[in-house]
């Protein structure tokens, strides 16, 4: 059984690369959010600076991307809030099994986010436009949900493999 885990460990650089890509996307979105917010605030107090009428809608859209993508990144780092009060009283294999159940539940949620989110983006989102940017489809407002679903599926598969490995081996990084 450990041989299969050694093979699966060889694709760890791919997970790291995807993690870095999504992390850098979040960083770029955060910088854009800060710049646009600063521009809007400065324009309120300095009349020589024109205020962009599209700024607030764009800020909210960028925040939606950052919120769901950063949640997906937390899966990779195993950094989500969880209940560990009883972990010291339960057998190790039961804790690992409960982690596996939780990870499968999150995987199911991620699949739902991908499927339903994509349907919403194509149906509701494609029919509307931003008020301040009538040339831009609201598809982009709904797109963060299926995008995060993809990232979550990717990172949850890794978590599930790690949980199974923890179940069958003594020492594995969590």
C-alpha cells in the first residue's frame, strides 16, 4: 500500500503550482481592490480626481473572487476551522476517518458549487449586465463560485489522499 502513496506524492509539485497560481490571482485581485478603493476615496475628497462610476461594482466582484478562492486555498493548507475538542479522547484512526468524512462532504459541496455555479453563471449571469458597465456581462459576477469549485475539487482530492494515507501509515504530514 505505501508504494501507491509514494507515486501519488510525485504529483505534489503540480498541487503546489496550482496553489501558487490561485494565490497569485488572489494577490493581484487584492492589489486591484486596494487601488480602486483608494482611487474612489481620493476622488471623494479631491475634486480634481474623477471618480470612476464602475469602481464600487468592480470592488464587490473582486471581493467575491478573493473570498471563495481564498477558502479554496485554505483547503490546501488544511487551515479551515474545525472542531478538535474531542480529538484527544478519540482513537487516531477514528479522527482520521472523521477527517475523511468531512473532506468528502467538502468535495461534494465543491462539485455542487461547480455544477450549480456554472449553471447560474451561464443562465442568470449571462442575461444581465453591470449597471455602471453595461458592456460587461454579469457572468463575471457569478463565475467565482464555479472557479472556486474547481480549485476546491483539486485541493480536496489531495486532502482525501492524505487522509487515506494517514489511515494506513504511522507518520504522514497533515
